[in-house]
């Protein structure tokens, strides 16, 4: 994962958590709004 660029707003969510949520949606075939609460908010 690329590092955040300097001078911008700091990230509030881990990119790994977002990537894992994307993989979950793709493999389970569910809607983004239906992902479990363990993942970042949609």
C-alpha cells in the first residue's frame, strides 16, 4: 500500500481494513452497506 502523501489530511481508516472489506464484498456477493460492523463504515 502506498504511504500517505505529505501535506494532506491524515487517514482516519486503515487501507488494509478497506481492502479486506472490498474482498469480503467480492467473495460474499453482498452489498457494501450490508458488510458486518467489523469492517470500516460504508
